[in-house]
C-alpha cells in the first residue's frame, strides 16, 4: 500500500509549513493528484488519518481533487484525455490510445503528479 507512505509525505510537507508559521494546528490539506498515479483516494484518506494521529494535523481534513490523465500522440501530435481502466487499477499496466487517430504510440504528459495545493492552519 503506497498510500500510507504517500500520506506520510503529505503530512511532512504540511507539518513543515505549519511549523514555519508557528501554527498550533493544521485544519485542512488540499491535495491535487493525477488520475494516473494509481493512488486510491479512499485509502489515502484513511492512511492520512493514521499518519497524523497524535500530531498537530490530527483531525485535519484531506481534500482531494483528481486531475485527468493526458497523453500526447507521437504520430499525430494531438493531446487526448485518458482514464485508468478497472483492470489497470489492479495491475498498474495500461496502454493509452490516441482518441484522434487511434494510435498506441503515445506518451503520458499529465496525470502522474501529486501536489499539495494549500494548507489551512490555526495560529
């Protein structure tokens, strides 16, 4: 379960920011994750709760926004929005086709990153 280590990383970023501003408590972390990261939001929520237990972020809300995946076709140079299939969620493997020319010769250009967008604190 890579969600727990990811949740711990999110907490460390939030904690460092909170300490920088002498916060007493972290109340919310706004997170943006790409659909192609294969992170399961429900597992991430539970992992975040476990990772923050007994810390200044205990009870903080983790608000997750999922951003779509996008691929660029190497044949026609166009961008297509893509989604992970149920099978790929289980295996982590999927080839993405261009929605314009149906080619499999694509590269992922968006959807594999995660960013902490905002941290809400109590001073």
